[in-house]
């Protein structure tokens, strides 16, 4: 009876996690596209959890690690993300400065794992893998490219793990990802795109959403007590999101044959991702892990929009080239337990930008990123409390103007973010 009760409680917590995700993830985007804030412990370790994978957040990193978890366990929490980025644009010799609007984004996470028998484990998680949040004032100089981008997502990810023997475990999972995009820009019907003249600006807002399937697989190998090796894979996804395009004309402008509201479909790919981790534990209370993540961002070659009416912007199909490139993310984490119920953690991340020169835009004006992180975890009998802090800074970038795109000569500086995480776990 108790066993059934804990299963029901775990499922209930994941349902609550889905509910939180559908609400909070409307503000869960970050200046980067891929997000890795999947638990406070993982945040503190710089994400170095691929080989460790020894708490319920293993579902996100490497679900094969679930075979280390006895009985039934749950973990849930949030990360608060505050972002800053300064841009300087130049047009006809005139220079203007702009900054992203201050916001705090709160992506939640929740996980439930249950040991079915000596060989099989089941787990389900909800977490955010992709997000964008870049907002400027409506009259800023780059508004003809974009002045507001919000791409929100959350994933529901059930997994089954199999313990082949004491050294090798496998996992396989299904991922359903909900994506919602709210994209805003200005059109100048005269074609001048003069950032100093707002009198002709027509406002466009696209709101679309949809659900896409994918899958994931994991492998964890422990050749001896001191070493653990982790591999996991998350498949690319083809996203088709349906919604509407709406237009607001400036006061005094007569109705035109264009810029009429229309249904719209947005299509794009998100990448295959390969995760590699190596953990070394020379003594029982100290461990260090080094990870690498390879993301095939070349799959994100373009975004296509299909308008139901050609009277929206004069044609039904629009393709925006991205031409991103495949990149690596390297992450390192150290964990030390000075006493049995206290864990101290630190991490470092180097994250390459996939954006090619000549394809930059204001949806994501970013570059290579580095992160330092720290945190701690405290255990109270069956309750676990994890707290983390991360500081991220981005490399400055110079962007060259591209005619007809609304992108001006631009310099980005002082890109940074602060991330605070909290997770609560319970072992039944």
C-alpha cells in the first residue's frame, strides 16, 4: 500500500511540474538558446552530471543513472535567471545605445524515479531545454530586425532504465516538447528602414505554438569504484508551430492591400545533442567530473514561415536563413562532503556560440560564453535541499550591417547573467 502511495505522490508532483512549466516557462527563456538549468545541484556543478547521474535529475542528463537510485525519489525546483546585454548601433554615422529590458526568468524542473525491481527503473521529468528572451524598446534602432523575441519550451520526458549488471546500465526515453514563440518586429512600407523615423512603422506580432516528439538514450559504465563513464543522446526535433500574425498600422495611415492579419505556421529544427562525461572519485567524499556536449546546430539552418494569406506581407512563404554551425560545450564540476549531510560544490563551463559571422541578428545577439558556479546541498534524513549560484559572461561581438534585414553595424558588450537555483528532493 505504501509503495502505491509513493508512486501516486511522485506522479502528482510531476503533474504539478507540468502545470508550473506551462505557466512559468512563459518567462523561462534566456539569452542563450539551449538551457541546462535542470537542477540546483547540476547548476552548482556546472552541469557536470552526465557520469554522476546519481539523483532524480539524471532523467535530464543521463537517465541510465537512475539505476543508482533506491526505492522512489522525487526532486523539484526552479532557477531564477537575470540577464543583461548592451548594444551600440551605427547608421549613417549616428550611434545609438540600447540594452535588453530587465527581466527575471524562472524555468522550473521536477523529476520522479521509481525502482520497479532489481533490473528496471522508471522515471519521468519536466524541464526546459530551449528558450530565448530578448526584448528592446519598440523604437530602438534594430526594430526592423526584431524588438522582442520570446521562445519558450518545456519537455515531458518519461524514461525506462535497465541495469545489465553491476557495471553497465542503459536507458531509453520519449520526449514531448511544447514550444511557444512570440515574435515582434517593425516594417517600414517605404523600404527606407530609417531607425530615426518611426512615422511609417507597422507593427508585426507572430504568436505560434506546437508539440513535437523526440527520443533520448543513455549509457552509464562503472569499470571500478573510482571511475564512472556516461554517454547520452537527445534527438533532433522538427517543430511545426501554428498561430497567427497580426499587424497594427500607425495612426493616420490608410488601410493597405498588405499587412492584413493571417494564420501562420512556423517551422524549424532543434539539434541532435551528444553528451559525454567522466567522473573520478579518489575517496568516497570527493569527486570531480569533466563533460563535453556536442550540439549539431547545423540542423537549425533556417526558420520558415507559411502565411495563410499572401495579403500579410506580400508572399505566403518566408525563409530566414540561420546557417548555424555545430559546437561544443565543456563543463567541469567538483563536489566535496566535509561531513556526511553537507555537500560543497563548484563548477566551470565554456560554451561555444553556434552563430556564424554574417548571420547574426537581434533575436539572439550573443557570442561564446563562460560560467563559474558554486553551491551546496544539505540532507535532513530523507529530505535534500540544494542551492546554487552561477555567473555567466559573454564575449563581446561586432556585427556588420546587412541590407534589407534591419541589422545595422552593431557592437555587443557587457553580456552577463546571474542564476540562482533551488531544488528540494525527497527519498520515500
